């Protein structure tokens, strides 16, 4: 099918599979997916110079205090050509539990993308916007989208419209 060349497929680390991203690229689409902090990725993060980190952006595009991004200089064999790894480093919010992958009081998240451009903070900001979509899906499921209650399509179509109307009101 037809795909707009600027269409971006965003997902969490469940989308970071070779088959999925190969299919995305075969359709001429861009991708932005979460990436697990494997040993090799973690080594690349810890090898970054302090000067490699630039301020991360909040949802409004303003530099966010306590958060930075950097592109990892890491070889990504097996991933689609042009794949880049971008890391977000942030100070966890008060009360957050640190994990064994955290370092020096920072939490790290990595994304893979085939998007071009030098504004890595903007690319990372766009990737994080997917969290609001995931929250909308969770809300829709809690509002009745989890199960279609009828056997026939017309009644389920009406059910879906009512669920969507309810979500808009909420």
C-alpha cells in the first residue's frame, strides 16, 4: 500500500525486532523504537564524554532540567541501514527506585531510529510522545474497548463510536 514518506512508526522496545523494522523500512516508513540496555549498549553509554550530552526537551520543546540526550557511536549490524541509537539520561524523580542499569544517579533509555537530522533532542522528544498514545489506549480499554460485546458488526460499530465519544468527554 501507499505510505507517506514522512510517516513515523513509534513503539516501545517490543517493536525492536529485526523482522518488524525490516517490514517498516520495506514500506518506506521511518521508525522510532525503544531499545533494551544490552551490555554493548550500556558500554557505549558509559563511554560517552560529558560534552556529548545535550539538554533533552520537554513536551513543549523547552530544555528540561535534569535530562540530556546523546547519540551513541555504536555499530548496529543487523538493523536496517541508517539506524541510529539515541540515549536519554535523566535524574529520576524524587522517590523513584534506581535499578542496577542506572549509573551515577542517572536513569537511561535508548531508542533506535532511522530518522535523519542533527537535532537529536527533537528526535527523542518525538519518540517520547508515544507514551500519551499508550495512555489513550489504556484509557480506551478501560472504557469499553477491551471487548466488543456483540456478534454483529453494526452493533459493535455503534459500541466503538460510543466508547470513542466517552473517551473524548473524559
